[in-house]
C-alpha cells in the first residue's frame, strides 16, 4: 500500500505529538523502604503482597517499561496515588495494631471477592494475579489474628459502666451529634426492624443490623437490589461478651453506622450517605468530608449488590 | 413473526434477569407468625457457639424495662420472643458468621416479674411457625435462660 502525501504528513504529525507527549509525564515517587514502618508478616504472605499489592499499595512501586509511556503513565500514576491513600504497606506500622488487623482482613476480603488486584492492572501485570493457593495462605494468616473468644473481666467491667449510665439515662448527649457531612445521629434505629445479625470473628464484635420502614417494605416486596431511595440501614456493634456457659452476647456498645439511600443526592458516594458514631458519647467518625471514600472502598466488592453486605431477613 | 421474536427474546431476557434480589430467604420468619403485628422492640442477640446457633431477643416495652431493671415489679403483660437460627459462614465477608435457616421461635409471657418463672407461660414454634410441645423441665430451663438475657446498650 502506498500512502499519499497528506496521509504521510498526518502520520508524521501524530508521531511527533506522541514523542513530544513523552516529555509531559507525571511524577511517581518511589522510595526506599523505612524498615521500621514497613509491613512484615510471614515470608509466604510477604511474598504474595509484594507481588500482587505493592505496586499501588506501597512506596516501592516497580514500574514496567509500558507503565512509563504517555498516556498510560497518567492512568498508572492516578491508580498509585489512590491506592497509596487507601492502604500503604510502606507506612503500615504507623497504624495502631487493631487498625492494622482490620485493614489486613479488609484487604484479604477484597482479594477473596476478586475486587483486588484491579482486573485492569492484573491483565497487564500477570504476576500480580492471585491463585487459589495464594488466597488460602492469606486466609490462614488473618485467621490467626482474630481475637480469642473467652470470658474477659475487662469487657464485663466496660459493659457494667455503660449499663449504669444507660439505666440512669445519662449516656446520650443532650443534642444529637452530626458528622462532618451533616449526617446526624438517628436515635430511632432501635425501634426499626432487625434485618440480620453478624458475629464478626475477625474483630470480636457482635452486630444487629436494623432497617427502617422503607427498607422493611423493600425486603417484603423483593426490591432490595437496588434499594429504594429513603432506605436507611443501621448497623450497631458491641464487644463480644462470652459468659460462663460459653454463650456470646452483647458487651459494651462500640458504634452505630448508617447507610442512607438517595441515588441523586449521594451519587458521588455510590448512592448512599455513610456515617458512623462511636462510643455512647456518639462521637462522629471522619475528620474530612472525604472519609466516606473509606466506606465506599470497603463496600466496593458488593457493587453488584447495591454496596450492601447484609442479606436481609424478612420478619 | 419468528424474526420479531428472535430480536425480542434477548431484550425480554435481559429485562427479566436484572440484578439478583438480595434476601436471606431461608432465615425469613414464617408469615403465619405475624411478627410485625406484635410490634416488639429488639432487646439483644445471643450466639451459642457449641450449637452453632444465633438468636435475637425481642419484647414489648414492658418486657424490655423489666429486663433492664430486674428487681422492678412492673405491672402489665410482658412478652418476650426469642428467634433462633442456624449460623453459617458469610460468603460476602470472610471472618463473619450470619443467620442461616430458621430453627425455632420461643415466646414467654408473664403478668408478674421475670424472677418468678413458674408464673410464666412458654410456647415454642418450629421453623414453619407451627406450635410444638416442650417438657415442663425444658420450659422452665428455657424461661430461665430467656429472662436472664440482658438488654443490649443502645444509646
């Protein structure tokens, strides 16, 4: 095929533009690890995480030649910035131990559900793909991190102190707190219908999930995917308290979390408002308005389920 | 006509198949039990790891207050309902256990204080909502257990 002169000029210009674009590139900071802050688990787990997660979830990114070509590098830089913001194994030890455990359980769950590593990344970085065996190694490791279920006098004392204030009705603050996004605590959740319960072996809590009237109607009418606007789901978490017979029941109140559905108002956060209030003092969670991205990211493996983990029970 | 159907069929199938409805059907309460009509408050939840069951306790306002302050001799009818499910691993979160099939529903009613289990009436229902019998000893043991559950702290 012979190209005419016009086509030749167009091709030459495009090539020139492509070459010129190579000088316009993002900065992707790569640092040597600070051993004190760097995550270390078992050698097996470390090998898997370094192979599948570290490119985006550490400061030790290993860029391949094709990651460095403009415009691909802009996409790569964006993925890395977002990845490091959510989870960074290079600064792992900056977190408190319970937070580290929760984060690792979350990461393993993201891997089990196939949400991580990102499909688009694994497609071109074959070594990052996780095998069934890799997943099993990760599961076995986090299982060992789970708190032991046993009678605990400190937990009993924590409940007793909360109980005394509850009976005297001193626990709740005078005005209802609201979080940084203006989402206020909703005390009515206790009168809603419980739509499920959860025993969280991973973090030693026990939970009741409540649904408001809109949610309960949606469950009855089989309209839970997606949930209708106006749905509110409240998840209440307590310490697990183990009694002498070995039964587990609710200990000290830890937090209540809300998901409030409005697909236009909360479009940017998967169609839901997200809020969490901790301790009987109902301290709102989240310092900046973007804390909700933490919620959305953790719930993302449930994107085909309207971002809801709970399978609701009709009462 | 055949051609039109050939074009329409995939469209109809797509519309019908949408996203799967999200419900825990096996755990749902039998309609005949009429849970809604009882208008109960949620009191607490208890797990029996040995049996692999999870239960949630509900009660009317009188029952809730009586459990909160055990020595109070509140007048009026008190109703407690304990619903028990088998537990299962949560397929959506490794590390969580959630209710599976419904196992039974137990109802305790009394006009006096919970301290007095002999005065309480006990009825058990199976997973289909059918009333089933329990021996006297069993009834007393279950009344004792159900009325000993402390209400959860819900600010």
